[in-house]
């Protein structure tokens, strides 16, 4: 039995997460259009998550497969301002995915749905709701980054926005939280965290997850200042908005939240760009419910200073893996699962080159072997589809 267990472990460690280059989809017929954010969502109630592409010239576009290696545009919805970010979830309780899109002018929710009387399938401009716009107290807040989570524990998705606002003679980085009512409406969040950070602050797009097991999601980001040369992981309570500085994470490029050690609590992967002369690393910190503890040896990475992160099971083995994209390389550190001390044990790195990658990406939800979407810097709001062919 011990020999068989050792052989199985060696076979696991020898394995790789493998991708093949799928077709490049063009979300726009305009040459100067660029994809700035991507997501997957079943917004047309087809039972299939479709690629959703946000463009710099102010559109969100749904793409569908049209055969082997073929993608075609479906609806294109105008945003009214340059697109910046997107998040997907059911905001109105009908069981169909909706989207929240951040733009240079604010944040808007677009509701998904099947075709019906007076309504086309997918996203429709008239079936939308303002999340942040001119009528809000922070109406000048842009939607540079948007996330969804249940911050108040009522079972409905709320919205987290990190953007810039013009308060105090700005622009200054601003973190805002907005309550969703589960029926497509938005308003003030009890215990809301609306944080105006000082000019020169360094803040990465926040991640959302329940790190303390209280049934409500927390908001996690790293905050620092150029003069300090370092950042700290900060956890904001979804219930009260109170912020607590946690561990020092160095000059930080990205964070991701997910359950690394299988205990049901949200843990965090932090990508530090490293101090001058030091290599970039990804560190793994697991929640104990009241604090964070190192739960795996940090891994060095050479994928640039603007890499983005995600935590997802990329090979269908039930273990969380850590995904990073930067410097034209998609990297996956395969999770070997928790040890006897409930640590995250990375099982080796797999890499796949992505020419002209912009730096962000989206992992397909709910798939045993999830594919990945990567925005490109090329014409026509191009997006590369990476087919997960792990065996």
C-alpha cells in the first residue's frame, strides 16, 4: 500500500496542466477596439457559459462557439463610456447569470435572460440598473475593478468597486461597497466600507471570500504607499466594514482568494513583485478563522510585474491550483492538497506561452477541465481561447 501510494504521488507530481491554443475570437469589427476585461457567463440561459468581452471603446459583447475553432459575436451592448472591468453572478434571483460592468463613468448591472416576448436572449441595454452613477453620493467613482460577494450574509450578491474618485481634489483610489437586494436593485450596504485612500496609495483589485467562517464574505486587498515601498494585506469585514491590517506582503501586484487547504475557509495567494534586486514570488497564506498563517513555501515567478492571479481547480482532482498570467506566460502551480498540517503544497509549475497577452484572464466556471480566456493587445478586441487538454 505504501509503495502504491508513493507511485501515485510521483505520478501526480510528474503531471502537468496542459493547454492548446484555440481560435482567437474578435469581439469587434473595429480595428482600434481592444479587449480590456473578460469573463464567462450563462447570460442567455442556454446551460452553457459563454465568453463575455468588455472593450475599451465602450461595449460588452457575448461570444458563442460556431463550430470547431470558430467563435461568433452575439449581442453587443453599449456602455456609454470606456469599459474597464466585469463580474458575473445572479443579481436578480432568476437563476440566470447577470453581469456588473465597470466603466470610466461608473458601474452598471445588465441582467441576463432567455429570449421571450419583447426581449432578445442574453444581455439587453434596456434591462439594466445603475449601480454607481451620477445619482450616487460617490457618483464620480469609476469602475476600474468590480467584484461580487455576499458581504452582509443575507444570501444576495453585493458589489465591491475599486476605482478613482475626485474627492479631496483627487483623483484618489476609492474602495466602495454597494448592497444588492437579490431582485436587481442596489442601495446602501449596512456596515459599508467606502474608503478614500490617499493620493499615491498603491491598491490592487480586491478579492472577496469568507475568511472567518461567519457566513458573510470579507473584502481583501493590499494597500501601501509609494513612499513606503511595501504593502500590507488588509481584510475588511463585510458585516461591519471594519478594516484590519494583516501581514506585510511587499510590493504587491495581485491577490486571489480561494480554499487552498480544504477547510472551507477562504485563503489567499499573494503575488509580490519583490523589492529591488529580489525576484517576484507568490506566497500562500491560509486562514485559521482569526488570522493568516503561511501554508506553503513561496514560489518564485518570472512572469513580469503586472501579473494577475486566480485560484481554481484546473485539472478536476478536487484540489485548488494557483494560476498566474504575465509577461506572455500563463502559469499554473498545481495543488498537491493539504498536508497533515493543512498546508497548501504546490505540486509543480506548468506554463503555456500566450503571445500578445494583455495581462488579465478568466477561468471557465464549473468545468472539470476549465478553459481560459486571455485578452490580447491586437486589433478587433481580440481574445485568445485556451483549451484545457490536461489528461
